[in-house]
């Protein structure tokens, strides 16, 4: 029987609110089988930047990562956010191991070339070391990835956490049944962003295109869904988007993504 691995990406708001953080840690710890957690920490990074006198630069919700901002992102993502999660999971009996893409060369990326906009030290994933990651999983460890990668030449890069999770799922999905979960503070993909009762239970590419044309998909959800369809097209078995209860197998609102 083919082994299964669950890759869970948690949104920034889940790191900000104690009740949500507790719920996601409880749900993730209770998941059976091999599993991996991926996180960002953008809101924390922005607060730390401001405290240090560094003004965060955002364009359409995406962070411009100059040299000073990169230092903050590394400190917050790889330090504060990552180790807080690891400690919380360890307290729940989950043998978590905090990682960045640079550790053991697990996720290599290339610096995004400047186009109409120079995002700075932002990376696009090139390679995930699936064999090394599988060794960690088979040893009973639970990798917890911050959204940091490296270029193989000594440079750390800020990388979209949704993309990191999708690329890990794709890499592991070549040998295992990979399930990808995008877990955040909403009940799923909503037709109306202000109406929690408007969750779409099943979203395929045809419906996605229709909703895009009608402007019914929130701008911040588009990259997440793009990554979700990309993962399914490249062999990931299942993709779900929803709240922390999704991880507990509790019946309730969530969105399943389908081709």
C-alpha cells in the first residue's frame, strides 16, 4: 500500500491569535501518519520591522524583501515563529523539527529576476530534496518549515509559504500519496469574502475561471488557488482549504480543490 504524507500550510492569522494557534497545533498533532507543517509569519515580521525602524514595503499584498527586510524575515520566520511552533508541538507529543529550506539543502530556489517590479531577495523554488525529506519522515520526525529557501551559493531567500507547501507536496507525491492542506482563519474559499456562510464546498478549474471573471474570488486567495491547481496537475492526490477543524477530520465547512 502506498504511504501517505500530509503537508499542512498555516496562514499568518493562525500565528497571531492564541485560540487559533492552539486549535491548529492540536489538530496538526492529532493527524496520523507522516506530516509536514509549513508557515510564514508576515504580520509578525511587519511588527518587528517597524520596531526596528524599517518600513515594510508591500505591493498588492506581497512583501518587497530588500537586504534589511531579509534580516527581519530570517529572524522572525526562522526564529520566533518557527521555534514557537516547534515548542508548542513538542508539548503535544509531536516530535517537531524546525527547518528552513537551507537546512540539509532541502529546498533550493533561484532569486526572482527583476521584471516590472523588483521583489528583492525573493526566491522561486527550483528543487526539493525529497529523498532527504523522506529520511526525516521515516525516522519519525515532523518537519516544520519556515518560508525560507537558499540559492545553493550562500544566499537565503524569502519564499511564498503557499508555494513552498505545494512544491514539497509535488516532490513527495512522486513516491507517496500526498495530501495538501491550506489551513487559515476562514471556513474555506468564499463566494463573498464578508460572508462566512458562502463557502464553496468543491472548486474545480472551470468554476474558478468563472468566479475570477465575475470578480468573486478575493485577490489574496488567487495565488493560493493557483498553487493548489498546480499541485494537483503535478500529481498531488488531494488539496483542501479551510479552518483548523479541517485537520481534525471534523465535519464542517471547507473547500476541496479539484481539476
